[in-house]
């Protein structure tokens, strides 16, 4: 019987024809199943990185619209950014395409100097005009990733005058409003919206003024260490080494990302050597592999939160007392003890842990009697029926089951509606849901505004505003007081006063009972082959494979 490793190698063959790649991937999928049933030993090729992961939330590859943690890692390897954040200390900003930068003494503009000789994968030179166009495009398309920039005061109308290229190697970003310039620099190093795009290639595929959006949803045009060969949603993504990369060629010729959602399947494939890295595994399966001498693991705390969210638009959850009841109908400690090890760490604030501005956890606990009293006061003494939308993957579905059980103790009968990322978060973006168990909340930038902007801020609560990347807007929770505190904090230049404003915003969110209840701050655990060297997971999910290799 042919080895699985040989079939993986076939995926990385040199036919160059799309039909050949499709056929190879079909054979690959069959081979993995065959190996699982016959006991054949497999070992991945030394020049290929084979990954198993859930790609349920990878819905678009256009950096102007690509949301979720999973796609960040993909974009970080297909594209370059002006700057990068040190994975060991994200507050340490490192050079990317820009080899140096300077903030003016008044803190109102940032000037970046670009490296010379860098080329896109098409062969086109990387210029300051490409950088400027890439950032302007995000605002002009006004898709999901524009929200961060809009919260900084940038708009489709002012971006042409604020983000400019004085010459071929210089990019100047003038701040739209007084604010901490570090936040902009952090965003340039973490947000997929800051990926530098090949303007000439993309615009050659423009249709009806879409700035190449339709074409770029399933393709890439960057200068990163790898080029995109093929992406088939919820199946496979193939990348090949870009040999002319400005940092030098990567060690791997090919990266294969396979969509595998079943934790036990990932465990089996890691045990057999079918894949090099597995993410999204359940904690029992991770523990089962701890004593395997051929495997290791790496855990990284990210800034995103696992949460329970309710829609405050209408119905029971529009009532503050009902939201307060739900807040004490979550078994935070039990969930974090039995479900979240390997996935997250108990955290109940809307600002990520570890920052000076983050308030201590409020200590919410399951309190059924208090919840019953609040529901009776709100006119729901007999409870009511509702629904919970949730991804079918661990740990989301496990959290939803726990919440379903504790809600029922107070008379709230919740039907679980499992679905894909598009079904779950699509309903949230359309503001057509009751309860969602989800994960999000920014946090990529090591700054309190990153979390509050994503989870709490909602400057316009109308349906017409379509602020889909603000999860506060998705839940219809609207607090003018909290909005004002966040807006004041982001432009405050005095560090002590800024800190106080961010803490006041968190306390106000607690007092007003916001519609998102953080449960746990995300911990991303990757299981990897012991011979995999140089792999360093990034807190902002911008993990890069350029320097990774196999010690064989």
C-alpha cells in the first residue's frame, strides 16, 4: 500500500495544473481515511508543513473583509505588514516592510520608511503607493475590517488626505483625531486590514468598482513568504514557497492546511504522523497525547474572549433585569474547570487580562435563586423559551450545553441550534438571534481600546448603520455613556486620565449589564510533532511559518 506521506508529497508535486492539484487532494483525503483503518505508518515530508485545523470561520481571504482568528494566520503568511509585533512581548514593535518609523513630537502623524528591492509575488515592486492604496481600500470598501479604522476617525472621505505617499519609499499616516499613536501602530502589525496588497494585480481584476473584492475573496496578491495555490472552503488550503521573498526563501516548499473539525480525528492523525500541527483539539485529546515522546504542545493566550451574548434588540433580553438574570445563570467556574482547560482561562471583563487598565474580575457565579427573583421582577416568573446559536465545534457546543442546563434551572427553556460559522455569526451580524455562544472581541492589539471597540462600543444602534464588526452593535446594546467614555479615552493623551476612563467604561458596562458576558479569555493550544522547530504561536494569531523547519 502506498504511504500517506507519499500522497502528501504528491499534493506538493510540480505538475502546475489545477486539475492535478484537485486530483491529488482527492487522493489525499482518501489516503488519510485508509491509513486510519489499516494501521500503516505515515510521516510527513521534510519540506512540507501539514496542518489540521477547523476552517469553519474562514469565509473570505480579502483582507478588507476577512474576520476571525483562523484567517489571520493565513493572511500573515501570504502578505507582509508595515510592522510586526514580537510574539514574546506584543508591546515590542518590530520592523516589517518598514525598516524604521517615527512619530512626530505632537503625536499627530507617523512616517514609515520602506525597504528597497521588495517585490510582490507577481514580480511587481512593493511601493509606498501600494501601502497607501491597501489602507485606503479598506475604508472605501467599508467592509468588516473598516471598523477599527473608523473608530480612529478615518473615513472613506478623509483617508486620501490622511494616508499618503510623499515618495516611493515613504508612507505618512496623519491621525484623524488626537489619540494614542501606539494604537495605530499596533493595528498595523496585527489587523489583516493592514496587509499590503499588490495594487496593479488586484485592480486588473476589478469589476464594477469593487476594487477587486470579488476576485480577492478566494485569491491572494501579496509579498509574503508563501503564495496561495488553492483554497477550497471547508476542505483545504494550499500554499507554496515564494522563492524571491525578501527575507530569503522559507524552509518549507509547501504548506497544506486541512479542514478537520473532529478532535479525535486530529488526535489519531497526530499519533500516526499524518500531520505536523493540530489546533482546536479537545482537552481530553490533548491530555492523551502529553506522554507521547514524538509530540509536544504550545499554548498561547490570545486577547479574544469566549462569551455568551444575548440580543437586546427586543423581547426578554431587552430588559436589563433579564440580562442580569442570565449573567448569574452561567456556571463560569464549572465551565472553566471542566470545559475550558486548553481553550481558555476564566475572565469576566470586556478588556483582556494582563493590561494595566483591566479591572479585577467581578466574581460572577451561578446563582439560580437570584436569577429567579430578577426574572419574576421583570414579569417572567414562569420563564420563557428561547434559542442558543452555536458552532458545532468544541468548546462552543459544550459551553452551550452547560448554559442550556443552567438556564433551565430558572425556567428558561433554550433550544440549541448548532451551525457553521456563517450561520451562527451571520445571524449575529444580521441581528437575528436570541442567544449566541461565541468567541471574539478584538484584543489583537495590546491596548484596552482593542477589546472595548470590538465588544462594547456601538456608536449607532440603527439597523441601517450595519456596524457588523462591532459586536456591541450586533447585540443591539447601546449606551451613550459608555460610548462617550470609550471615545474620550482613545483620544486622551494623559496616561493616568486615559487609564481612569477605561476603568470607568468597564464599571459602567457592569452596572448597565451589557449584552455580552465574557466567560473565558482564549488560550490557543497547538499540538505539534516534536521534530518541528521554530514554530512560535503569536498572541495576535499572526503566526508565521517562514522560519519553521523539521529537525530530521
